[in-house]
C-alpha cells in the first residue's frame, strides 16, 4: 500500500518560483474522451455501415495494475506538474501515518 500526504514541500520549476514551496497533491484521472478527436471521428466513419468490426479489439490484457500519477499544484504560483509513481495495487492519498510498533491491520 502506498500512502502519500496531501501536501508536499518540493521544487517548483516555474519561472515565477524556482524554489522549494508547498504543493497540493491530487491523483491524476483521465478526462472524458472527446467525440470530435480525429482518431474517434476516423474510427466512427470506418465503423459505419455494413461489415462488422473493422479494427482489432484488444483482448490480451497482461497488466493488473496501473502506474499512479500525482498532480502537484504550487500553492504560491499555481504551477501544475505531474509525477508518475511505480505500479501499486492500493493507493491512498492523505491516509493515517503508520505508528511504530503497531499491530498489522488488514
């Protein structure tokens, strides 16, 4: 399990700051796919009419996890940057810190 605090003091690479500042941390989520993107328009045009499925449908999924991407926003200049973490099955944002000598809980 990966537990990340909701605020992190790290380097801000913007031209305004250029120093270590507090950043607000959120988890990146992909936005809704547009119906008017070129690839989607091309796919829909190819699918139209008779002839069934025209492009291959991916069925051999091998990965069981996704890489976690953190979106960090500088609290001084509002500059946003993204940092990719390693793969993990359980990700927690702003959870309780582990106590020393505490019993394991599942």
